[in-house]
């Protein structure tokens, strides 16, 4: 049971098909500046998604992701509880964040611009992620796996997430700009 690595330069046509995100080997998270002097990193532990990879025409590929907002984890139970309230995500009314790709533009053999609709708190806005194809492998169970990572920076106020507190020394407690990031492993459907 050995893992066979497929170089990133492998013909993508061989990888064409439908894939399901493996949440155990993936991460969906964010980074925001806190109190001007540091960054807070967080993640969502419950999410799922699929994408259909068109290896002959990557622009024809599709991707969808759904995140359960209640699964937010920043390493602080008090902060996580606050993020779940109406000040931020309002999880009682908006329990999910979704992303649906609307276009995929190859920049090189391994780099893509993935644009899609990001929906939070009932507001959908287009965002573009810089995405890198990390490679493909056959796992010890015979499954075809692929890996991608990407990020983008958004202004949280665009989705109605505007709570903040002024600092005595100037500035605010939470930055408006937030970096969204992911590392995704996905398994090809049989």
C-alpha cells in the first residue's frame, strides 16, 4: 500500500471527474487583525463541498462549498460565542456560509483565479480566490486524490458584519479586512 504521487504537471485530463472534499484532511479558515497589534486565526471544523474538475478545459470546472458557521473555532470559547451572535455571524438566522464558483481562469499549469458568489448573513457578493493546484495522488485505498490551496482578502462590512470597538490608543479591535484561506484535499467519486 504505497502512495503514488502524480506531479502537478500531469495531464489534468486524467484527473477529470467529480470530487468530494475530505474534511478530515482539509482546512477552511480565516485571519483577521486584532487590536491593531496581532492576528487572530480561526477555522470552521464542519464543512463540505464538491467540485467537478474538467481537466481538458479547467475553465469549465465547477466548485461548491457549504460551511456550518456554528463550528467556528478561534481557540477562545468566549470569542467564538461572540462571533456566533448577531454582532457577527448571527448563526440562528444564518447558520451557513456558502461559496459557488462562477468562473475559473487558468493563470498557469498550477495557478487559477476562482471567482464565485460568497454568501454570508444572507448577502451574496462575488469574490476571487488565488488558487494553487498542489498535485494528485492515488491513496493506499486506491482513491484518486487532488489538493488545492487558496486565499482572498475581503471586507467583512460588505456582508453586514460591522461590529467593532474603538481602542483607547486609536484604531479598532477587529480589522475590516479578513483573509479567507483554505487547503483542500478531495477524493474522486468512483
